[in-house]
DNA sequence: GCCGTTTTCGGCCCGACTGTTTTCAGTCG
């Protein structure tokens, strides 16, 4: 039974939560959280690394002790430390800290005063009116607990970036439109272009914070006001999305933007750098003693701590500070680098627009080329084409090509990789195509070895240029299938095969970590929208976000090449 | 519990808002 990185990370986070309630050494607690983050950031399976004899204590934030605990988890599936802690406090006590306003200290107080050990215990105590009597608690807190329990909605739900935009853009316009607001930005993981965001963090520059906050909390979509002060406020929108607004004076805007953009780990590293220089960094600026030396722009903040500006997409404390220090930050790809889209569908299978409409839409976006890649015959529910239908379809592409100048239309197909790794069309059919995208659309539950070998076998076919959405995950809906990514990447590099970043907001597959692995493994990436309509071509920018978060530059991406370079690359 | 171009010991980021207090602890980001 292989242990996933996410399981180890979850156990470490759980240990941290429990130690927090025990009021253990806060730095020890942080060590567990940092280690959990490091483990999540590994593209490779930790269990595999261990098996291959790698020294895990060389990973950042993991020392001899935690390396030993990882090994224990991988070998036994258990962590003895958790049993130790359970003697003191119940495992399920952590649940109650999901209630806003209940943190580790109050959880402990509730446990000690009323022997509360779970959400159910808490609910019973709250309904019986026993909470308000505990020191540090009062009637308001008791009522809040009852309200939150009644609502039930305690699980953190992150929304996909594309959906967050739908709420963020009009809200930002509203804030910018508020009298007295000089400038405003959306910060947080939204600005870092993370694939999902937990809440929206908005920053505004204004002299009068209160006026801005007062108008913020009456925004049309606000359902509840969680907190409301002079310079900051938190609300919940009807959609359930939480929004934090912070207002600072203009001279502090850069420092506040830096602080509010995060990530937390990046901020901590920056603040530590400031400390090393005898300075203090907070959201109001960079300070020498009590004197504010700068902070109007992010550039000034980075200058003060001796670094070139670091793009928000890289601010995850995944080596960007060290790279910046050495002047080795990557040149990141931008939309302007993209010369074409190598994955889209038409009415021939499950798309909504014709070949001509898709091509015209690509021309309108300034592209040199577009690959028309409808589904193969096994995808019956998606209108996949059998050989005869494909032949007619290719003829139709020829007609549009003759008719429509100004763009190279590639005859392509998104061909199913069957369970045994063979392809859905025979080689003589594949021969007629300019580009073959191979994709897994069924049999997701093979074990890691079988799934990996299946895809590598598909890549053994010299017709295959691109593996589409390599992990198969759907954000928030379907986990990636089991795959040895390191083996897959090596195989792709050896065969001159490309891996896709599928730019569809639900997929974004490869993810940022895998993109970075691809770069390190020397695998080129193709960013394709998988558009099923002309509008879907605009999802390219979400794929670019993921690529940028994965440190990719124009050189790492196939579809930054001009037509002649691309055509050479497609010949394996 | 981790970490080191000052260090193998002694450090480890910083501030706003709320509710319960009667000056502040706890929570959150």
C-alpha cells in the first residue's frame, strides 16, 4: 500500500494542530507545518525517494528527526507520536478549531472545562448553555458557536481561479470606484495565480480607511460581515467566498501589497532577510528602528532586502529567494510568447464551433497555427470519430485550409490511450495526421506501475507528439491517477515527446510542481486550451499562469516556436 | 524541531480585530 505525499503531509499538519492545542513549543509546531509544506511541494513520491535510498533530511525543513518519522509512516502507515498525544487530548478535538473564533487555546480550555473532545460534544455543551460560563468565553461566543454549528458549512472550500475571477473583477472595480481610493489590487493567492483560491484578499490605498470599509461592507453581494475595523474588514459573499479588505496609506501600498500577496512562507523568509540587515519589514514599509525607509512600491521593498523584484507567481519559498540572490530568476513565459494553440475541438466531435470558426478565432488572437484535435473513436460519448469520419473530417480541414489564409491549421487528433497502452487508431491512420495528442480517458484506477507503463507504451509510438492532461485530475472533482511522474518524464525526454499543460480551468494539468519537474527533466511542454468553443481559446492564460508558477520560460514551451521551428519539432 | 559566510546553541515574522476583560489574550491572516 503506497503512501502518498499528501497523506504524510496531512499527518504532520495534524500533529502540528494537536501540539498547538497542547501548547507545545511554537517553533516545534512550525517545524511540523513547514515539513508538511515541503512534502506537498515534492513532485516525486516521498516513499519512492526513501526506497531509492535518498536522504530526506536534505530536504528543506526536514531534519534527522522528521526524516525518521517520515520513514516510520512509509513503513508502518502509522506515527507513534500521534498515539502519544492521544493519551493527553482526543484526536477529534482538532475538529472544533474549524469554527471561526475557536483556536488551539480555546479548544484546550473547552476540553479542560467541559471534557469536550469533538464537534458533537461542543454542540451539546453549546445547546445546554454551558459555554458562556467558562473563563474567557461569554454569551456572544456561545451564540456564535451555535450559529456556526447550525450552518454546518465548516469544511474549507477553495474555488477555482477562473471562478474567483468572476467575483473578483467586479468587486475590485467597485473598490476602485469608492471615493478616496487612490489605487487597489487583488493580492493573495489570486495574485500569485494559484489554481484555487481560499478567499480574496483586496488591498486599497486611501487616507480614510473607515470610509472605504463602510462602503465595502454594503457591497451588493455581501451576506455577512465577519469583522469590520478602521483599516481592515472581512466579509462573506452570498456565494460563500470570503473577502478580506485592507486599507493602507499610499506610501505603504508596496509593502502592504507584498505582505498581502504572500505566500506566508515567502513573507517569513523576506522578513528574516530584513532582520539580518538590521531592518524590520511589515505591511507599512521597511523600517530602520522607528524610521520608515521605504514601502511605496514592491520594488522598494525588494531593493531594501537586497533582492531583485520577484514575480508574484514565484513567491512560494520554493527557492525563488536563493535564485533572486544569485541573479538566477527564470525568464518567465508570457502570453505574447504564444504562437498558437495545439489542442482544440470542433463540432466534428464534442466542440460547439466549426473548423473555420475555430481557425478564425485563432487568427483573431494573432496565432500562426492551430491544431484541430477532435476525439478518437473510443470516445463515443464525446462523438469520437471512427476512421471513415476522420477521413472526411481531414478533407474538411483541407478545404478550410485552401479557403482561409493567414494561419496554419494542423490535422490533429486527441487519440485515446487504451488500457494496454495501444492507441485508438492504427499507424496507417496516424500517418495522415500532422500532430497526435494521446490521452487517457478511461481506466483511471490502474496501479502506478501499470498506468505509468501504459502511457510510456503510448509514447513508444513515434506518431505521438503530446500527452494530454498527463495526470487526469479534475480540480476539486477527481484525483490524479497513480503515476510515477519521474519515470514518465524521463521517458518523454528520451523520446522527444511533449507533455501538455491543459489550460482548461478545471484541469490545469500539468500543475505547477510538475511543470517545474518537466523543466528540470528537460521535457518540453505544450500549453493547449482543449477549447470546445471559440471562447475556450481564451483559457490559454490560465495555462500560462500554471507554466509561470512552474518557472517555465519561452524555451521550455513548444508552442512559442514559429511555424517552421514547430514543424521540425513535430517530426520524431 | 530546524538551522548556520556571526552560530552545533540560541535563535526562530508581524499587526488588526473581537470579545472579554478592565488592560489584554486569542484568533486570524
